[in-house]
């Protein structure tokens, strides 16, 4: 069943002990560049450095005691794996994460550091699914999908709930789009509170399946998605796509150079670290892909997990 | 006259329209490393990227109309110059900044971008003073010293006021020490609100004149100060030293490698950009130079102005 505003409110109460209420920052220089007022919800400052902690905490907290005793499992080389690992640890249950054996060292460390048991697979979908099935067979763990899951979607919606609670009269809300969990939850929260708000999603040009799907009216799978915004390569799920069709006004795509430029601009002017997947929203504004002039604009900065030894600008 | 808590409270009300109320962030990983709870007052997220905006706004706002008509002047290649320029612009008056002709391009851009008139001098104290005198002769501007000034000190104290207002029962407050404006204002605010709080200053080993001065009981000038913490090279002033002697419990010094390591740790774990001058406080904790175990500890992260093309770790 599609999550409602009430599910998102319930999620907010449920996860409060496990997450940060992240700050909303503003920046006069970026306002000047955009020709309007921008309000940045800083999920890069969330626990594990990404909004994913919200959905993971909401899903783990709702397991019944019997299921919880067997733990949770997922395949993710990114922020969801780390978030599920931390949420499980905070609630005293086991987490099993299947990761490709070519995952970046920093991601391995994060997941291992939060106490999850890692199972290595080959970097293929077939191997990943095979190893996840084996983990579930062995442990009885509950698989928590990173985005195509109502509890995850409701949890991700709590960031927008906090943003709209704190900032009045937003005209537009912009979020990145990967698998669609963040924008789905955000759109339900924001449109339920203010039906006039426009919801805009942003993707990299190299992984623009959500834009194509919305245009086609049917789920289009990405062909060889590629981008420095490595959190946005996943395809939409059927649940997130259905919500996007109902609630999202537009999806736009931005270039790789615009992403790198926007990321650096935020680092330099706002003094916060955002990952490329977060920078797509700012890139869309700076490139003029969304018309925000004169409109009060909320932006969800989704995460800040970056390998500081591999920055997307010349050193 | 030495500023009092009331001066700092008045400053807070006076500068509120011109500054950000910066967030206080926490980080479970750093808490774990430190063996206690740490509360980071994020002045790196302040306007112009540094606490200096507080003092500058407080000083500019108190000029009488006749003096304001002639503008303000300073010599500063760093955050004070940018802060004075922005404070002046926001209040509709002129700012004149004398800068050495070898200042980093990013610093020139900041000061010029905030609308100040820059006068270039040779990178010597004699040239700097000569050019500043000439500017004052020509314009009638009021010179605003970066730290040895009661109104600047009171303004800088407002960050600690906000921190103690937001976080209960701090046992220790740690700040960097350069010219002493930040620690002076912070110490007056914090000790006035809670006489039992310990105030600890941190310097780079290569510019440890405050530590030496406190030990000697007399102002010791730094000999060829050098550090990547380029905001902490200035000598104490007589006013800041007098306050430090009265209110500060200890001053410790940290190594260059500890500063770079602490800076990177904060970037990686907290997802915020701090400059080396801010990282000295975290370095002191991670190096064990201050005993914080089990003590609730406030830290003022003083600024976030970093040249992203010159990071103090290998690329």
C-alpha cells in the first residue's frame, strides 16, 4: 500500500531516537546565483552521511521480534548498506550485507565499521542475487530493499517533512532521483502538506531512466548507466515509479561537468561536503534546467560520502 | 574596558540580522574516538565562512553615523578582511582593506567579491602599516583591528553564548587561539554563565606564543610563526592577553601532522569543511593533549575557508 502522510509522520516519531534532525542551511551567494531563496536540507550531515539512515531505521524498527531475531539483509555497496548496518546495530539486531568484491575500500570500511557481516560477491547482478539468497537461507534474515519498499519510502519522506515544518511557503522542492525512494517519500510528504508545491527530480544525463520513464508513461530500464553520481545509477522500482507518476511534476537531467562544478561550488561557498549524487540538484539550478527564479526553493542534499583522494576536479 | 556578558548579549541582539545562527553538530564516531560527548559549534558555516563575521558586524554596527560615512579599514589577508567587507556592505558603508600583494587568489576574490576597496602592499609589517595609514589619511575611515578591540571581542563571544544556550551542562569549552579574539570573547561568555566550565585554547606548535605568554605571565611575541593553520599566526594583543590570563584555564599546542589528520577526520566523518585553524581543537583531543574523557565538551569550529586545490594530504 502506498505510504501516506500519516505513515511518514509515524515514521518520523519512530526513527527520532536513531537519526539526526539535520539543519536547514542557506547561502547568500547561491541565492544570488539562482535569483531566489534556496533552503538546503542537509542530509549529508545525517548519520552515515546520507538520508538512507531514515528509511533503514524505519524499516528495521518495524520488524516483529521474531523476524528481528534473525536480522536484516541487503545487497548494497553504497549508503543503504551502511545505513542498514547502523540501524540494525542501534536496535541490537544482526545485519548481513552482500557487497561486490570491487567495492571501494571506504565503503567496505563503513559497512564493516557499523558491525555488519559482509558477504563478498562478484560484481554482477546474478552473483549478487545468488549470494543474497544464500545469506537469507542460512540466517533467516529479512531482506530490506534499498528503495522499492513502503517503509523505506515513508522513512525517506521524513526529511521533507522536517524541511516543510521548518521553512514556510516553499514553492518548489528539488531532490535527486536514483531508485526513487527519496523523491517518492518527499513528494508524498510535500504534496500532502501543500498541494501547490512543485516537485522536481534531477538525474545525471548518463542515468536518466526516471525522466524517460515519466515521459514514456512506463518503466524504462537504464541502459549501461554511468555517472560520477554513483548513488543515482539504480533503476526505478514499480512502487517508486507509481508514486513518481502521481506526485512528481518534472524530472530533468544534468551533465557530468555541471555535477562536478556544482559540487565544488557547494563545498567552496557552503563549507559542507556533498557527494556528486547530491550535487545534481544544485547543477540543475545553476545550469538553468529548472526555473526557480523568484520561487522559494527547497533542496534535499542527499549525502556526503566522498573519497577525499578522488575528487572530481583537477589537483 | 573589558567586555562583560552584558556586552556579549547586546552584541548578539545587534548582529542577529547580519549573521547565521550556526548549527551545533554532533558525531558519534568522534564521540567514540574522544571517549565523551562533543558538541561542535559550526562557525565554518557562518557568513564569510568564519566566526570573524560576528565581531566585524558588532564593530561596524556601533559606528556613529559620522564615522560610518567615512567607512572602515583594516589590514588583513584573511577572514577578518572578508568579514569587515561584508559587514560594511550589509550596513551600506565603505570598506578599505590593505592586503599583501602575495595573498592567495581565493582571498583576494573573497574580499573584492564583498565589495571592499583593496589596497595592495608589500608583504611586510612596515609596508602594511604605511599603506593602512595612507588609506585612513585619504578616506577618514575607522580602523577596526581584527582582535585587540573590545567590540570585536564581544562579537566573537556570541558564538559561545549561542552554544551554551543550546547545550546544557558543558564541562569544557575548547577554541583555537590566534590573536585571541575568539577565545577571549568565548571565555567571558562561558565563565560568566558557568564559572565551573574549563576553557582550553589550542595553538599550532609553530605559533605557540599564547601558551608561552600564559606560562611566562607576560606577552611573548612569536618568533617566525609558521603553520598550515594560517589563521593562528598572529600574536596576542594586550587586551586579549589580559582576558586570557583572567579566564583561560590552559593553552596547549599541537603538531602539523595532527592538524592535517584532524582536519581530514572531520571532513570524512562530519561531512563539513573546516580549515586547518579550526582543526587544532580536534587535533588536541585526538592527540590526547586535553583530557576530555567523560566531560561534555564544546568546541568552536572557527572557519571553513580552504583552497580546495591545496589540501594538506596527498592526492
